[in-house]
């Protein structure tokens, strides 16, 4: 099972209505993604860090997730300063490092970390089922919400199937090498994953039909929009709007 570590808590953000959190995250992500002002981006990063602090999430778990994202951004730092056109500030052999490339890489770094931190603080503090329920209340099409839910729900199942097949290869003495046999074996592995995923999807669908599924999820626990949700949401949205107004 996929563990939802961050959804377990009793902070202000844990109690906040998931519908408000989704709206705030979307609004924040759009504002941060389109702005190029360093003052606004740095304040946005502080906003995201503050949200993590309010949610009282474990620093170790946050850092482990940021390392995954920044490992990809690290390659941008290796490529953009060398390939982005602009004013050269340093020459390394036959390679020129541009000032604009460094600025562009810095913008991507701040934006990515800000959006990830805000998403963790606001979305991860709700369970996946509550988020799906909130998406339906926000009138997202049922098929999209179901696709989102089932993708999340069966990612771990498919990964377990991959581990089982990979262990079967190891038991039979398979060792990955740079040869045609290895490429063909991995192609078979991917093919088996696709076939088994399709078979499982049919079994799950038939099981849902047997239980009366007609394209909608029903729940006994409905959201109650409180005054505190409205106040908190307005404060956060006002702070995000303030990012645009900064010089």
C-alpha cells in the first residue's frame, strides 16, 4: 500500500478544506510559473516554506523529496549556462558560460522548489480520497477524477508486479549487460508488464461492475465549508496576489 505520511496530522493545513487547498495551490503555481521577478519568486519560496512549517511536516521527509526534484534540476545547471545564448562571464576551454543561462537555471530552481513545497504542504496534507472527492466538488469531469484516482491507487500494485518479475529474472541467473540478450529480456519484461496491467484493469473493472459501479464514487463523509476555511483561504490568496504586486 502507498503510505500517505503527510496526511496524518492535526495542523491548520490538515484541517483546511481540501477544495480550498486545491484552489490555492493552482493559483500559486500559475503565479510562480509565469513571473520572472526574483523578489516575487523569493517571497513565493518563503510562502511555500512557511506553509510547510505551518503543516508541521518532518524536515527529513521534505528534504528527501526535494533531492529527487533537484537531481533533475542539477543537469539543467550543467547544460543551460553552456548552451543558453547571452553575455559570457567565464570561458572553460572551448565552452562559454553565459550570465543569462545561470539566471535562467536559477529561475527554474526557485520556481520548481516553490511549487513542490507548496504542493506538499497543501495537497499532501489531505488523503488521496479526500482530494478526489474535492475535485468532484470543483466540477472536474468524472472520468478525469477516476483516472487520477486509479493511477495513484494501482501504481504501487504495478510496481510490486515489476519487482516480482525482476526477481524471477534474477533467480534464473539473468545479469544485465550491454548486449542484445539484455535488451531483448528487458523488452519482454516491459511487454509482460503491459499485458498484466491490462489483465488486471479488466478484472478490476468487472469487479466494480459487479458491485454496481456506474461511473461515480459515493461517499458518506461530505465536506462542511467553515468560516475558518474561508478566512484562511482568503488570507493565502491575498498573499499570493501580493507576490504579483511586488516591485
